[in-house]
């Protein structure tokens, strides 16, 4: 139990569907992150929120839309995805948005685009 | 830019010792993390090194040489449950982001 919960664990969707990934952290942290993990590639940072404000957007396509309604919850809204978007999407949190602080990860959502 | 290299796969025997290396090239180095990730599970924090030297934590130790851009993770008395991927990640002053390597998949055999 890492204190970071992601739902759903698995998601299969067509390219025209709209779905959302949810992340909740029970650690009282102020920073939350979305990462994409593809086979044989490094973890790719997508978005960072610090105190509910977006502080990082790594040139992610607009078909991915994050939302952080409060410091404990983070969503990733998906729309009109492409087959290359199939991957494991990991949420993480840290006490502050500082690179010397360990990040705590959820188990991820395994996304498959048909 | 940044570059992080670690071996893709390693195999070791139960009860033995294994060393997983990580080399990096970066500016504004602010520390190096090691994470463990079992298949289908969350990466979990193992260690953080910012000064040169060896940090020991039970069966796991992590070493850093800033001048050489080099780190290793040492696992002793290997157990079957140590079969996992081990991710090296470098942090930098200024952008506060972590840059991850591709990970080393370690398989422990009886």
C-alpha cells in the first residue's frame, strides 16, 4: 500500500471514446504527477500539479487533459486517443514539488486503445 | 540534455550479490534515486544519494560518484522476491523534475 490509489487498473477504449483516469493520495502531499510508461522506454513526465496549480506540461497532446480539483485528487481526461497512447499511466505524489523529494507512485492504469 | 544509461536485463542467483550500474550525464545534478518496480505494481522508493559514497539500508546499498557520473545499486543475499525492474532517476536543480532511465529487469534464479 503506497498511499496513492489509481482507478481503474485496466481500461480498454476505442479511439473515439472519452474516459477519465482517477488518482487519489492519502499522504497529505502538495504535489501530484502523471507519468506515461511504455515498454522499453523511460518513464515520461506528462503533467505536474503543485498546490492544485499546474506547473508542468511537457508538450503533451491536447487529447490528454489533466484536472486537479484539490490537493488529494488528480484526473486525466482522455479523448480521441491513438493506438500509440496504449501504455501504463502512473500517478505519483510528493510532499512538495522539489526534485530531491521521493515520489510515491500508484499501481497505474493499464490503457489499451483499440 | 540529459542521458541515463543502465543495463536492460540482468540475471543473478538466489543468495548471491548483484550490482546494477547507472551512468548519467546532466547539468545541475541534485541527486539520484533508485526505485524498485515489480511487474504490474507501483515503483517504490529505495534510496536517494546526493553526496559521494555508499548508503546502506539492510540488504540494499546505493553508491554515488558525482565526478564520474556513476551510481550503483547493490543487492545482497538475493531472494526470489527481488525479481523486479530497478529504475535509476536523476534530479536537477532548476526544473525540479526527475529524469528516469529505462530500468534494469533483474531475474533471480534458484
